C-alpha cells in the first residue's frame, strides 16, 4: 500500500469507467454503505451490523454485502468514530507529554475557569496524561519567535532514556511559542523519532500553528492519545483490503474533506469528527443539486441531537471547539450537539416538567422497549400519539404502545394532565430544545434560520423535522434519498481537503503583502503536491487563501478570502480586505468600527482536490434495488390533542411531483417521516422527499 | 389573548430565557475589545421582567449577576417605568447602588414593544478604564473619587441612537476610549439580540402567558430553595476570618457572619465585622447580597440550580450601614476582598450541618497582578492585568481541584503565557503547581499556582495578594492550604523581599518576582488518607513526602 498511486481521480467518472465508488460510514450499531458503480451507472445502499470492538471487519462485511469482489477496482471513502470513541471512553494510548522546562503543569492547570459556577464540586475530566508522565526540556523561544535557548543534546538523550523506560505508545510535544517558531519542537521531534521507532511522536506544530499554549497542548495530547487507535484500525483495515484488488481507501476528516488513509494514522486529530461530520458533508453535496444553498442539517439519534449548517453551498467550519471536555484547535465542521434524543427522559422537578438531558439508553431504554423502563421518554411519547405504530420493529425490538401509554399516564397524573396532553408536551419541549440548539448556531453567525431549509436524516430526525421547522419559521424540510445512509452517500462526493495555518499577529497596515503571497504560494505548492500524490489531477486542485482578521485588541476573528489576483496587487489588499471584513462583521454583530485598525491574526490555506463524482450523477442514477413497497393503509395520530385519520404511505410508492397533503406518515426501510396536518409532502425529480409548510406556501 | 398556564409552556419559556442569555454571551465574547471580557469572560448577563424580577441569566461571573437587579431598580426609580422606551439604554456604575467597584459597569437595555415595556436586559462587564487616579485598580485608594468616574443611572442611548454628550463624557474620562466604545458596542449588540428574541417570545405566547409562566417558574424555584433550607437543622451558625489589611492601614479587617436557619428561611447577618475602613476593601450592600446568593447557590445540591427571582426569596441579608459590607460614600471600594471571604465563611459556618455539601477553604482571593510601563522597543505604553488561580478546597467527594479561579469569578479564564508575552515585555520563567501547597487531609486541598515574572524593561507592578492571615482553612481535621506570598528579586535585594499588596512598585529591567497563590484546604484527618492516594500524589510530585 505504500507505493505511490497512479495519478487518477479519486472519484472520477471519466478516467475510471470500471471503478466502484463506495462510501462507508461505520457507526456504533450499524455500518452504512452507499455505492455508485461507474460500470452500470447504478446506485445502491447496504446496511450491515457494526462489529465492535475492532470495527474494521464491518467495512469488509459491507463491501462483501455490496458484492464487491476481489476483481473489482474500488475507491472506498470512509468515516469512522473508532478513535473519537476511544478518546471519549478513555481507551486511548498510554502517552507522555514533553513541555518547556518550568511549564510542566500548563496542561493540568487549564484556564482556571469553572464552567458550572454554582457547582461547589465542579471538576474537569481527569487529564489524559498524568503529571508523572509529563517531562520537561530546558529550551525557550520568545514571543517574536527568537530562540533564546535550544535544547541541549545531553538533555534530549536523557529524555529518550526516560521515555524508553516509560513504555509509552505516543509522545506529544508542546513548547512555548512554537506556533511562531517550531525550531525547538522540530529538533526534539527528530531526535525522538530516530531514537524511538514505533512510538508516535507528535509535536504541536504539526497539528496546530495557533497560539495559546494550553489549547495547543491539549490538541497535541488528544492527537497522541487517539492516533494510535486510529492507526491500528487503519492498518488492520488496509491489510484486509489488500485481499481486494485495486482498492484505495480515503478517510473523511473533521474539516469535511478526505485524506488518504495511509497518511491519517499519525494525525488522528484531523479526523476526530470523521463520523459525525458525514451528514453535513452530504448536506453540502445535496445543497447544490437540490437547489437549497442554505441548509440546516439535523441528526437525531437515541441520546443526542446534532445540528450543523451549510451556507452558500459550503460547510460552516470552526477552528476551535471542546470535545470530551478538552479544547481542540483544528478546523472542524461546526457541529452543535445537545443531549436530546429518542431516549431523553421526562422528569418531574418539584412540580416543573423537564425533558432530558438524561437518556434511558438501550437498557432499560424507553418504556415501550419492554425492558422494564418506567420513565417516559420521547420515543414513548411518539408511540403513545400513534406516530410510531404499536408493534412496529425498531432494530430487533418490538415496540409496545400500551407500556408507553401507561408510563406517560402515571407520570402525567401529578401534573393534573392526561396522558395524551403529556405526550404532546414531551414532544413540544424536546422539539423546542432542538430548535434552540439550531438558533444558537445560526444566531451566533448572524444568520436568519428562516432563509434555510432543513435536511433531516438519522434515526429519529425525520419524525421531528417538520415540528422543528415550524418553530424556526423554516418552510421546507428535505428528507434525502437514502436518508438512513446519508453520510455514506455524502462521502462519495467529498473532496480531498488539506489545511495549513500560521499565526502571524500583525497590524494590517504593517503587512508585507508580498511575504503573505509567498507564504500562500509555498504552502500551495506543498499541499498541491500532496494532493497530486494522492491521485488528484492538477486541474482539479483548487486553493482558498484566507486570513483571520480582527480589530486590533480583539481576540475573536472572522475569516476573509483573499483571491490570488488580489494578492498580486499588494496596494489593493488592505482596502479590499477591510471592506470584506466589515461587511461580514456587520452581518454577524450588527455594527462595525470603521475607525479601528485591523490585525491579521492567522493565515490559512485550504487546498481542495475536487471530486469528479457529483451529486447530479448520483441523484440521476437508478437504484440497483428498488425501494420495497407495502400497501398504503390508514391509521390514527394525535396532533395537538386532536386524533386525525392519517395515511401511512411507502416512500417507494409515491409518485414524483405529486403533492400529498398532511397528515401522513411516509415509511421507508431506514426512516419514518411525519407530515403534520399543516405540511404537505412531495418527491422531487431527484428523489428527495420535500415537506412544505402550507401556511408559509400560501 | 388570555393566559395559558401549563407546565409545558412554562418549561418552553424557561428554556428560552436561558438560551437567549447564552446567545447574548456568545455575542459579547466574540465582539468585545478588552482581553478581560473576551479572554477572561469578566461579565454577567441577566434578563428581567418589567417588575425587575430575574427571569434567566448567563452566570459567567456569578458575583456580577447576583447584583444586577440593584442597578436596574435604581434606573427604574430614577426615570420612571412610564418613561422607558424601546431602544433606550441606561448605564450605572455607582458602587453604592450596584455594589460592584466602579470598573464594573452595568448597561441596562429596555425591552419594549408597541409602546409597552416587556422587561429589561442588564449586563455588567468590566470596563478597561473609567478614569482612575492611576491606570489599573489602585490598591491604596482612600476615597471613591480616586477610583474613577462614578455615575448613577444615566441614559446613553435613546430610541436606538447614542446620547452623544454622555458618550463623549465617558470617553473623555477614559484612558482607552476606543476600547471602552468597542466593549460598549459589544454589550449593545447583545442587548439588541436579546430584545429581539424577547419580543419574538412575547409575540408567540402573548404577554399574559409570559407573565403567568414567569410567576409559576419563580414559585417552583422558590419552593425548591425553601425545601433545601428546611432540610438544614434550625440553628444559629457563625464563622469569622480576616482580610490581611486594607491597603492603607496594616490592621487585619474582621469579617464575621451569623447564619440563622429558621424553618424555610435563612438570614445572613454580618454584624461584628469591621466598620468601613480607610483602605479600599469596603463594598456596597448590593455586593454583599450577591455574595450571599452565590454562597446559597454553591451549597444547593444541584450542580446547575435554577437561578431566577424565586431562588433568593427565602433569604435575608443584614449588613450594618457604614460597615465594610454596606459602605457609605465616600468610602473607597475598589478591592472588596471581604465579599469573597464572606462567601467562604457562610460555607464554613454551615459545614457542621451540611458536611457533605461543603468544601474546605476555597481560593481566597483573585490575586491580582497589574504591570505597566513603556516598551522601549516600540515606544508604546503597555498594561497587563491578571487574576491568578488557586487551590480549591477538598470535600467529602474527594481532593480539591488545583488552580481554579475564586468562586465569585466562575467562568473567568486565566491569561495564556503566549498572550501575555506577546502583549507586554514580560517573560514568564515558570508557571507550575506548588508541591505540598494543598492542605493535607483525608482528602487533599487543590494545589496553588507559582508563577515567576521577569521584567524585560523598566516597569511597575501593582499587587493585591490577600489571605495570608486567614489561609484557606481545613475542615474536620484537614490542614490549611499554603499561604499566598509574592517575593520580589531586584539588584538592591537579590535575596528577595516579601510583598503582598503594593501600588506601582518599580521594577528595573531584569528584576523578577515569584507569585505564589493560596492552596486549598484539606478535608478530614490526614491519618485517614488512603495509602494509594498518598502514593499517587508522591508519584506525581504533588507532595514531597
């Protein structure tokens, strides 16, 4: 696998007529596969159980289930949560950290803040590295990047011995001001890599060139903690794939782009959100073809609700967030998660009604699971109101409506409410929480959610999507084709994306634009060469040059795009950048400060190797296996206290272009969509299910 | 529209208030100018109804939010509710109204729609400079006039337009008018966002429903807090301690608290504490009330209790006018350390009856360091202000966390070394947790912070380090944590001299000082410490033996 691949498109309908393109999303319970076969022009999906704890066999199982045998050429585009989960569940590598002498405790000290100020017993999660595993080196770089003291060889030799004795799998290195000048980190890294083969040596500057030592240390530590897990997984998977001729593997990164699997194992931080971002990537792909430039992507599962945005056809990316209680500085699709899901429990708080964030989990699970759960959950409310059918199957469970109703009625009594009103109330509260989460991500970016359409996927999303949309004033809901394998579908169209960043911290008036242009060009050369080595033809390589800008004195920045032709005209750069920055600032904050000086904080280069497989090709493809059909039937669902006769329709049986008035329920193999009385449903020409809010349409 | 009153609507509205406050917080943090706001989160936000009752809040700095009603009520009283209009914004910083020192400025926005006041948004944020006698926060001011410009409720925006002459007055009295305006604009942007969302909420549910639900939310919360207070045995509980000195006269400042639990009511009385002092650790009564509220919320068993107008109806706060806890003009009030001590003393007073709720001595001060000078390389002036962290007290649940901010400051973040060194000609030579600094015990107190500074050019340092006389105490046989101390090394005194409070001490290029904060108190006798916990501490160098 180490040999450099032939220069061909990763996903090209032109060059590789005989290639299968396969997106595989390995989740905790199920593994979804979406495939487009260039030979037949057919599209198909497969779902197989995931295979914990190693998970890689489920990839092979999915490929087998999709009938991809050893003679086929296949490009596999992959998303996994294996290292994220290992990190969250504290099953990562045994690791050491090396810091600047005198600063051993930067990592444990964090930022000193208490995020729950009224909690006397607040504490952060245990650090991933114990103090006894933190080593220091006498070295120092100043704030302007001058090396004041280089590490001495004798000290490094001593460090090597201590690391050898410790039996570590990974070593993270973070020195002060390495974001400015990584020279000392580089020196120690080289020495350790030579002396400690087989141990992952991860200096902070290789994963993050941004200031603030605690956050950068945390990023490097998580990288060291999670990467060996990912690397083991990928090595096993790549070995298994060798049995399959001409198979090439790419991994989805947190920034929404792909990278070659062979390069991914040492920088696990870049793909930490590989699994969760899949839906947003798919939303981005859908956005262009389905004619919705602005999308709110929602994924509701059993315990959590995730929301993210596509704006003007692009994923909204953030450069900092907290994961598992630790900060990460790395470009990531901005996914907002709250504890709201089908398993969220309703509870009585001294007479006030609360829902979540505690979840019933799988055991005992909602009351309707029949595992002995007595606390009513969101899923119980759905089945009590008839939104899920009594006796319907849910994985390998059969849901029991009577148990759900009993639990809710018992719970409702002290409130003086009947069970139906309570069930509706539980849904109202959870829907409102999900709408608040969406408002949070839109408001914080100065975006009006009413200009967006909502795309719903994942287990419970399509059941709640119309209700959430109504709360936000959103008039269109999209339940995409293959909603159950949406992430895998999106991966098929992902681009290869690599980022590079450098903190510069300079007053905009003092910028030497030629030197900026030079940084962008040389970075473009590095990343462009990398894309070509990954099989992207030159004409599909694109770059985005961004600067993070703020008013002098501020901390937070906004990103401004600098086109290369602008950089070629330095005299225009400042004014153009200022105009773009202030327009964005007004959009986000409602005011700007034209008298203030600007500071350029960070340069960012994003290199894209464009996929040739686009949503149009995929959406135009016929299903290899048509959607199963069952006869339409009539049931009863309670909407806002009124029992309504409701049609249950199979998605595959819907006529494209025809309007189906709510209330109705649209069923497919992997999802159930509720169309409330004030919505209507139709299948568009691409096969997407579109719900429209009727009052808004009028 | 008639009022709808059901638990579902109440819960939806309650969630909305907290979501609105959180979103406003994100707005401020993203657009503010002062590092102390965006980096340290030195602000609090509260939403009130038209009767100035707290609906929801962002508690970033909990001592701020607990006192925001005082400035609002004074504003309503001054201008009259009937004269408050949509787009009007007021500000007040008078310590004797708001309780906070003058730099902590309240900005109050009126939420009104269709000619009717719906409620208010109040934001208290630390303004970088409001015209103190010297830059920074003096340690040795002798009256409030030396502490900056003081204003009562003042209109700064009318119908969405700045009241220019007032803004000019504020800017002319600040050393950093642009920063002041940047921070103010961030507060105003958040008020605008909050107002829009509150009006949207009103249009959705109707004002009658909103008010009825508000009352229901208050009553539920009131009941919960009363249930908690009722669970504490009736009795009179006391604790006392001292602040080291007042910055002007060397005598210790006495703080005494008497907590009376009678049924579902709690009374906190500070009689027996020092009369207001010549130095500036006095405070306005509203700050004392806020501290008591915070202490109750810390003792309350939920990690994230509901904080609204119902939370504090069961408490009464008594402070003698003219004492350090209810100072009168023109007492200097810049550094009200006894307020921080009061929080800890209330917890200590109740420790015998709430042994599982309390913690041993908490970080006892915000341990401020303020550096100022002119950078010879650039010719530009610089200032750098910091609050340092200390060890949290141990509790029945385990060892105290190390290096966290004082309880009054909540979400306040420390200054990264890389940021500090970039902004000022300082070199940090060492930043570590102190070995043996946490009070020993069955459960050990959190470790303190040791931070060594080197001046890279001539400058001055102003220090406020308290709690040496009353270190963070141990409980139930646990030992006290390490005492805070600063040692300054200069060419004149190469062996070092000990300083805790000083105003603009000159440092020459190459001079150094080592700041050591307080360690957390221990809980329970050290003889009961688990051997494996002792061994682990030893392996990690937390203790030396």
